């Protein structure tokens, strides 16, 4: 399956919408979007996961990269992660570094 990202900014909030499978072949594209998101003053990074169908270990490393790339104090919000994706994130303990939400913060 293909993977696409869309980046939007609203004030100090950056939203990256993830569609498809975040795995070893698509993690580079995700990290590039994170690099773009880190430009400027960011308080909240929102990852809209409602259309993310799969998250591999390489995808998890991409989430760790996002956490490390953002300035200290930047909140990372994962929106509408599927049960499978959320389970994967919780299994490795990364849920302590992010906030799960059912909606994009406004």
C-alpha cells in the first residue's frame, strides 16, 4: 500500500496527516515531513492517524525521531490511532511520550 503525508500549520500547531502504511520503505518520507514540521515555533505536533493502516518497527523509530527532533516541551498528539497502531505504540512504552486523542486539538 502507498503512504502519503500532508503537513498543515495553524499558529504554533503543526498537523501531519498520515495515510497508508508507515514502514521501512516509507519512514524516510515521514522523517522528511517531521524535519519540515520542526521549522519555526512549534508548541504542538499533531499526527493525524485516522487513515494510518499499519505501523512497523521502522515507523516506531520515526515516531521516536519526531520526539527527538521537536524542541523540549513540544506536545505530540496522536489522533484517531487504530487499536492495532495504539497497541504497537503502547507495547514499546512510547505512549508515555505522546497523548492519544479522538480529535485534532483546536
